[in-house]
């Protein structure tokens, strides 16, 4: 989709079908992307001070400030009416970085603090090709600052560092294991619903693409308002594929804390910070 922004034309990529991370540059492994999504979901569930999404592309084709603002608005990063979205942008070919911050978040996560994160965390990590580490630390800092938990520098305790690294590794394993188990469980539920619907109606025939769309829909939509009968879901999907596929929240209240950071947010007027590496 092309949108106009001054004299620049911004090509807005489609948001991720699941989660809050789009790695179009393919710099993250599947495990790293799952871990980053799990971190975003966990921090988002703990506080609605910020809804964070991440996009990594190779080239922008427009000034990064324009591109980030257009994409954040088009994706609806944040909760509707809350202006609490934050979009972390990295362009590996252009070697540019940005943290786009909605107006509501700037009250606690200022542009100066965003610049500090870009300069001290994101840029050094990307320069060393430590992409996952830089993005995870950035997401964590954004959430902490937005929630009023300003990080405090402490003297280095190397024994503690070793303990933390070991604990972090264990936490990562647990988070990844949880994410994989959850995905398998949701897929199993969707398969059972598909089999039951086809058994009840032998004339019901879904294509492979439609079956996959239903699986993604059921992964993202888990609330009481979710459509759990594929026979009922199919005509709704054919009429509105975007609403009845993997995108969107299944919570029913407009909040994006459960599955992704896209809840119809806005308020992107140029706040945040940019940098390069």
C-alpha cells in the first residue's frame, strides 16, 4: 500500500499475521522472533503504558521519520484512543534506526530517552550484528520507561552477571517452550474444530489457504466473541479476509495486550528518535 507523506511516497508493508514483529530483512532466527514476540506480549500484559511493535526491513525508500510515522499509523500500533503505541524500526540496508513514539507515551518515555536508547542500545547492537539482543533490550527499556520504571545503572557485579546470564538463558528456554506449546495447542484446537465442522457438513470444503487462515484466526482470537465454527467463519472470512484471519485482537475490547500490539492506535505526530550505525 502506498501512502503520501509530503513529497515522499511511503510503501507500507502488511503487518505481521501473528504477533508484533515483522522481520522482512530476515535477520532474526525463528526462535529469536518467537522470543521477541513473547517478551512484547508479556510486557504488554503487565502494563498498558505502551504497546510495542518491531519492523526490520532492508530499505525504506523514504526518510525514516516519514516511513515510521506512516507505518505506525497504518498498522494502528497501540490501543484505540490511548495513543500508547511505539514502533521500533530498523533498515539494515540503509543502516538507519528509529523509535517512533505516540503522543500518549511521550509523557513518560521522552524523545530524549528514546534517543538514548537508539544511541546506546540499538545502534551498537546492530553495528555488531547482535540484532536480537538489541531489539530485546530496546523493547524492555521502552516498556520500563513508559511504565515509569526508569532503569538505574549499578556497579558491575561479575558474580551476579554470571548468575543473571544463567537465569536469563533458563527464562529464554521457558518462554520459547511456552510459545511453541501454546502454538501447537491452538493449532490442535483449530484442527479439531475443522474436523468437527466437516463431519457435520460433508459439503463443507475449505481450500488449504482457507484452512491455514482459520488456524491463524483461532490463534489470534481466543475470547468469548471468537467464531469457533468453520462453517460460520468461512462466509465471514470471504467477505472480510483482513478481519477474519490472523490479524487483529481476539479480546473483544479493543486492547492489543493479548496477541499483538495492533489495536487501532494513533497519535503519531513525529515523536521519538532516529539514528544510524
